[in-house]
């Protein structure tokens, strides 16, 4: 992995984890006794955010993917003031949002029928999800453009930290009754994504990184048919993937008794499993411009190097985090005084966490396919994912409750990524794994077993601390001794130099 990708990945990952720390603080407030009800937490986090993600994806009409794929062609052949890429991306996104909003209004009665029994609070605030979705849609388009400008650290800060800080401020104001009730809280919460979109837009504008023109450039004119075909396929695939990703929360709220309360328990497990996924965003943001440029230059060797390095690095990170959270899940809920009902989410977390490990361990395969000339495969693999995930999630939710969707997610992730790995191997002889991948899994199993045997009976903060420190030290030592990743040594040396412990 190149120095630039490594540096941006590390900085972005640190920023993302700061965001998750803020997010955990928010989760603590949301789930602690006496502040929000489980139904209110379920609505704000388990329903509003996934539904905003779905509506934003439907609205943006594959514009982020269009930017990822074609940015090098615009950037290399046009002067900045003639570059019309961001203009058309935003215009198309706004048109898409208008269409999606119309259908949302038209099918309001269907939403009422599906959710009025088990999730009545959602029906009451249904239309307030649209400002949240609009902000996320605009942000996703601007973020894709900023990634190609190598502004991934900034965009990760805004999305992972600043957005959560906005939420923290609202929660604190709610606790101290400056915001007098949940009604006003949720309506202000609906404008948190528009807030970070506005910040990014103003930044890019002030820095002179974006220019607006409605005059079609020679690149837009020349590639118009290819762009339309590309966006049509990618849009279908993205919708498929997004529906698969958010379907679980929506089904839980719809079909289970006390749907929003059940969704709240599930979403805590899902949020904690998302901590495992955090490094993926940093590496993806840093790698996409390089992968896209490598395809343009037909540099398959570089893509293989990025693919393999991203796989082992993400596998190591995800395994360590999965071990840490699994060891401490139940005790953390008890120690920090969360509602005891959230203990019921442990099984859901285990399966969700394993699904995240599978996804991260296969590296940046989605980004490699999406920026290649075989981007149509996105749709094929996505349809397979959707056909498997939706009915399986619905049936298992009805039969098993909140543990059903995580089991479905694990099965779907294994199949989905196996298909992608096979495709990249057949077409390009690209493969993410080495024998070190097996060593990493074995090391994680050993660390978990020893940590559980030695510290399982320890309670309270002392137990949390002892288990965590032992697991981290043992796992990192194993990674170093086994030389699982060549990227660890440069990182450690850089840290030592910054601490002035090494010249």
C-alpha cells in the first residue's frame, strides 16, 4: 500500500474512531434510563437514519459513482472553470430527490398501514425524514467529489464527527430542557445532515475547488451515452445493496410487537458492530482515486497490491475490534447503567459482527469492480444479494425476532463476497487472501479464548479494563511476531519518531 494511501487511511481511521467515540456518547444518552424512551431512540436512530440512507440513495441516481468513475477524465482534460461534472451531479441529484419525495407523498397511506400498529410514532413524524435524506444526498455527491480532490480526511470528519457532534448538542439541550420536548428535538435532528452538507459545500466553494457551469463540456458530450449506461446499471445495483442494508430495521419496526422498542435493541447491536466497520471507510476513501487512476493506466499490479493490503489490514482491525466488543458487550451495558433490555441484543451483535468481519476481510473488492470496465457486475451481484437477503430477513425476523436479520446478513455477506472474489480472480487474477489471513483468524480465536478464560469472572470497570488491555497487547504482539502486515512497522516507526523516541 502506497505511503499516501496508508497516511490518508490512518488519519481518516483516527477521525472515524473519534466520531464513533462521540457516537457512543450519544448512544449512552439515548439508551440510559430517564432521558429518552426506547421508542424515541428507535425512531431517531433505528428508523430515521436507515430510511434517510435509502431515500438519499434513491435520489442521487448514482451520481457519486459517476464521479468516482469519470473524475480522472474530466480532471485530466478540462480546465477547472470548464469542468461541469459537479454541476450536473448536483442538478441530477435534486431532480431525483424531487421525484422520490413525490412518490413518498403518494404512498403515504401504505406507510400508515404498515407501521401504524407497531410503530405509531414513526407515522406521526414520517415526513420529517425527508430533510434528513436531502442533506445526506447532497453530502454524498459533494463527498465523492471531495474524495477525488484528496479531501477524505475532511469529509470523514464532517460525516463521522461533526454530524454526531450536532446530535450531541441537541441531546444536551434536550436533557437541560432548552429543547422542551421530543417533538422539537426530532425536527431539529432532521436538519443535521443538511448542516454538514452546507459546511462541505461552503468549504469547497471558498477554496475554489468547485466551479459551476451548465454548458456541457466536451467530456460530458463525448461520454454521455457511456455515462447514462454506467449510471443506470450502478444505480440499480446501489439500490439493491442499500435496500439489503437497511431492510432489517424497517422490517423489525413493521412486523414485531413494540416494533420501535425492538428496533432500538437491534440498532444498539448494529451500531456497536459498525465500530468494526469503521476502518473500511478510511481505506476506501483513500484508495478509490488510486484504483480509478490505476484502471485508466491499466496498472493491474498496483490494484492487486492495494487489494491484498486492504484485505489483511481490514481483517486484522475487524478481528481485534470484534474480539474486544464481544468480550465486553454485556458487562458494558451493566456497568454504564443502560436499560437492561439492551442485553437482549448480544446475540444479534455476534452475528452482525461476524458479517462485518467477512465484509472487511475481503478488502476493497466492491471499489475495484465499481471503477473497472466490468462495473455492470455490480448489478448482477447486487441482485443476488437482494434476492437472498430480503426474503431470508423477513422469514427469520418473523420466526426468531431481532436475531433473525443478523443471521440473514451473515449468510448474505459470505455468499456476496465469495461471488465478488471469484469474479475478480476469473477476470483479472486478483485475489485478496494469503496464508497470513488464516494466521490472523487463528490469532483472534486464541486471543478471545485466553481472554475469556482468564478474565470472564471479573466484573465492573476492572473487568472491562483487564480484558481489553490483555486482548489488545496479546493480539498486537501476535501481529508483530507473525509479521501479518507490512504496513504496521512504518506506522509504529512514525509514531515513535513523533514521540521523539526514535530518530
